[in-house]
C-alpha cells in the first residue's frame, strides 16, 4: 500500500459530504477543533446542501468530492457524515490526480465504499475514523478524538481491548482492511470488492436485524472472504433488531459460528463503529494483533 503523507501544523483538510445530508451546524464544531490542531480547513459545497436524503444530487456530490481529490493543496479529506450515497457515484470518480498525490481519506459507515474502492484500485491507505458529528465540546479532548488526531499526524498507535468470552487467542500480523459489514457485502462482485487473504478483517454495523447480520456474514463466507484471514477484529454492532419470532442467537454467536472452523485469532469488543467511542483504524497498513483471555492489544506497524 502507498501511504499518504501525514499531516502537520499548516496542512489543509477538506470537508465534503458524498452521501447523506449534514447541516452546517453539525460541521461547525469540527472546524473549530481541526483549526485548534493547527490545520487549515476547506468546506465543500455539499455541507449544508440537501437533495431529499442526500447532501445534493449525485452530480453535486461527485463534483464536490472530485474537486477535493484533485486539489493538490488539500492534504486530507474528512467526510461530513455517512448514511448512503457513495455507491451511486463511485464509478464516476476519477482518481488520476489522487493516485499521483495521495491524501488521507477519513470517515466510516457508507465511506467503507470509498475506502475499499481506493484499496482495490489505487493501493492507497485510508482512515476508518470519526466524522464531523463526533466533534463536540464534550468530546474534543476524549481519547477517541485525540486518537484521530494522532493518526492524522503519524504518531504511534496502540490499542488495548477488553476481553470477550468469544475471543480466540493467538497473535497475527497483517494489513488492516474492512469496515461496515453491510457495505462489505454490498461490494461483493464489484471492482471495489474487499480483498481479505492474509489480512486482518475489521467489521462493524448498526441497526441490522439479527437474521440480516447472519446473511451478510454468509455472503462474505460464501465468497471466500473469511477463509484465509490473518485475524478477525470485531467492532461495535449497535441498535440490533430481532424479528417477532426470535432469531435465536446473539450477534457474538452469529459471528462466531461463521469463523468457528478456522484457527486464526478472533477479537471482539474493539471500540470502533457506530457508537460514541469510535477509535480510528488506519486501513491498508500493517498491524499486529495479540489476543488473550486477559484482553487484546492492537498495534500499528510502520
């Protein structure tokens, strides 16, 4: 993977909304915090713009993101929010300028589409990170927001993870990949498909019925995406729903069943995903994961 240059004071970060709508108010405090880090901020035209569910029609969102991908003066791009919408524009984006001068792409949820497309087509690392709504007066000094800053500025990153009875002990090294489970399954068979062989696969999701989590994981399993992992890292699965007639398994049991036959390490409880505490993962870079009964440790390797 090609690693974009890390930021420093005076670097410029752009904010755009290639998917769902986000208001100026929701972005305002993020701008304040980013500027306090010594960064210059450029706000795209899609911030505060709306077109039904989206932050503008497909062409407006594509144009705004394209301008930031092409701008040589922008060093990183932070997404205003996720939601849904990148799949509608991903094949119309031109990554020629981005490939020649890579920059950090930051976000999660629907941004999983962009992360995996860039990994598959350009071989450039990206950041699975909080987006603008995570920046508030109460959170700006939190561990997870400061962790995002550390990731952007190229500092050492090590994470301690609480134990889980569903963990499988062991240690592994591999490139980190993955993101939102629904989006990973959605990308199957496309040019943006996730490549998992020999890698640490990270998954998380929100608001899914338990039977659909089962189905999404079976999609990955039947596509061979769980066969040859270095390790599986499980983030938060929040706001899960059940049917009137219960599915009969918890999220942890559903996930464990899909990987029980393999022997690679499995780590639950990583604090990343659709929840308040959302640490940053540098996708496309090598990590070391050590899983034990007493807890786990994840370290970014350089």
